[in-house]
C-alpha cells in the first residue's frame, strides 16, 4: 500500500487544525533527517520529494511516498513514539 506523508504532519510551528498530526511535545523533537532514519529503521521503502501541503500551499515542505503494509494513522503513531 502506498502512503503519502507530509513533513507538515510533524511541524511544531503549525496547529493541529492546520495539519499537524502528532502531539506538540513529539513535534518539537522532529527533524526531516530523524523521520528518514525512523522510516529506514522500520524497513519501509520511501521516496522524499519537494512539495506543498494543501492546507498551507505557500509553505514548501517534503512529501514522503512510503510503501507500507499498515494504515497511515498507525504509521504516524509509530513515528510519534520513536521521536
């Protein structure tokens, strides 16, 4: 199953209503290199691309296209725990 994750899901500078999907405490520990390291440790195939998140189209971000056999919400929870 192909999932799309945006770095904005983990951005501590935006509110949950604008698209952050994890707690503020975990988001403060976020970095793009840490996210890539977590995805590698979970042994998921992924590709990072430059993109714009729909809720904040004026801010550039990274989009991660992930091949995973879990639901998107489950993957986000796994990442949040490892941050």
